[in-house]
């Protein structure tokens, strides 16, 4: 569990089980990668589009660059509503995936939630062990704006339990304090 109050330990953590996503140079931790492959196939079969993995594992060094760019572009508060500080990013675990869909007109923006793929993922990702980590209306809890493209692999058991209890954030599920800022 990583958020603005719970950094990785060590902050430079690198997962040992990274695997490339098929047809891509992007890596994910093996369980997340395998589940994403299954979910992408199901999404395509359902006619909701072709899943694109835009970002997965990010090293401490690459997150440092991304964080600095967003803060430089948008200022500290707005930048940190979109990009985690290095050592605090779910991407560094290898369990987070930023996704979009081929030719659906909206990638890595909140409008992704209105695409056929975005709607399908919101309804079905849990069946593959994923949650939309930064759901709409939960910025005061997660510290991040609504990101319908940011999926977090948590495993089928926890994803199913969260779904059955209608719990939308990992903070609430695990009984952790809100993490709106560092």
C-alpha cells in the first residue's frame, strides 16, 4: 500500500518480478502483467476496444523526472495532484497501469471514463484483480484527482471484497488514514 503518507521502503524499491507487456517495452510485476493480458483479451471480446498500456513500472529516477515536470508545468499543488513524488508512486511497485484504448479519442484524461473502454474497465476491472485507484470524488482521501486510466492490481480476492462492500479506495478498505498531502 503506497500513498502520500506511506512511502515505499526503501524509497528506491525495485520489484524483482518485472515482465514486459506483450507488444510493448512497458513492464509490470508478473501478477499484474498476467492479469492485464487476460483483462485486455476480455475487453476486446466484449467489443469495448483494444487496451493500450501507456505506463507501468517506473523507476525512482524516472518518477523523479515525471514529478519535476508536472510540478514545473502546473505548480506544486496541481502537479502533485497528478504525479507522485519519487518513492511514493504506485508505479514504482510494478502494480499500477495507466491504460487507454486504441482509437477511442481520449487517453490519460478524465474523459477516458466516458469511452467504451473506460466504462467497461470501471465495471469489470475488479474481475481481474484491478481497481480504479483514484476514483471520482475521492481526492480528499487519495490526494489525487480522478484518474479513470490508473489501474492498481490488488488481486482478485481483495478486488472482489472491495466490490461486494462497495468500497472504492484502498485507504478505506485497509482502515488507513486519508492521504490528501505529504
